[in-house]
C-alpha cells in the first residue's frame, strides 16, 4: 500500500515538474518575443524620424518594396465620389472615422487619408464631408497599413461613401476597379501632412505601442517565470524535507 502511495506521489511530482518546465519555457519565450518587438519598434521609429527629415519624393521615385514614411509630394484630383470611411477610429476619446479618398495622378490612383472626423451621435447618418475640387498638390508621408486578422469586416454596400474596417489597398481595389479605368492603385496610403490646409483633424498615430511598453511586458514575463521557479523549488524543498522526516520515522519504527 505504501509503495503504491509513493509511486503515485512520484508520478504527480514528475507531471508537476514537466508542467512547470513547460510554463517557464513559454513565459521566457514570451519575454524574448516582447524584446524583439521592442527592437522592431525602435527601428521603426528611427526610420520614421530619418525619413521625416528627408526631401520630398515623387511617386515614380519610390521603391514599391520599401514605402513606409517617405515624404511625398503629388499633384492630381481627389475623387470624392468614391470616399472610404475607416470605421471605429478613436481620437480625443471620441469615436469617428478616418476619411480616405482616391487621388488621381497622371500615372496611378493613390489612396489619401485626409484625417479624422467625429461620428454623429446618431450612427444611422454619416458625418458631413468637405470636398476639395480641381487639380491640387498634396504632401504627406507614405504608410503601408498592416492587415489585422481580428478585424471584423464592414458591411459591403453599393452606396458611397463606403465604410471599411481596415485600409488594405488590395481589398479597396475591388470596390474601385470599375471606376479607375485601368489606372493602377498605388500599394500604400498617403497620410496628409499635419500642416496641410486640406483635410480634417490630422494627429497621426504611427505605432499602437512604444518600445518601452514592450520592454515592460518582457520584464513582466521574465518575472513571472522566475516567480514560478521559486514557488516550484520551495514546494519541492518542502516535500523533500517531509519525505526525509517520514523515512527517518519509518527507520526508527523498524
């Protein structure tokens, strides 16, 4: 009977050790992943700062494989009839939309983010939008939106303006294709300069989380791993001492 109890205790101890080891490995990997993300964000912000100081470029001068943050100057017409409204955008603790309008240039169609507008209290009606007509010149920074796999799709309706849940040029191209007459849709979005007189409220958020926050999360994961190890060793030491006491008592009785 005692041998069965010992075998059960030993098996439980082995299973607990394996579980704790697995959890520690997961927590440490999460910590290093957050450190990698912090390095990526640091590089991201450094690149943005460097390119913000650079000269303005034309679209034809850009490398399509490296578009983020380049300062651009373009001339053309805003196609207000085909406006997209990026839904659920929060600014100043208010919900609203980012207004994205196709911009017709001599060589392609470029999506231009004109900025943020507040939503009406009544969600049944869209906010009133302005129009800037004729040939105009725009300046701003290029931005390649990342696909969010957790974003719910907006309802697909034939009416314009169209509500969208995220800005992916390839997806928006499907809605624009009948109207842009074989023009190529440029694979990035132009965020208007905050100094521009055209557009709405333009307080661009380039990153959802600063590098320091990723580093703080990494420290938390490492601390959790260390705490788990300490608790496990404390539990193991307590059981070992108890086992020694039990073994000594058994010997004394014998």
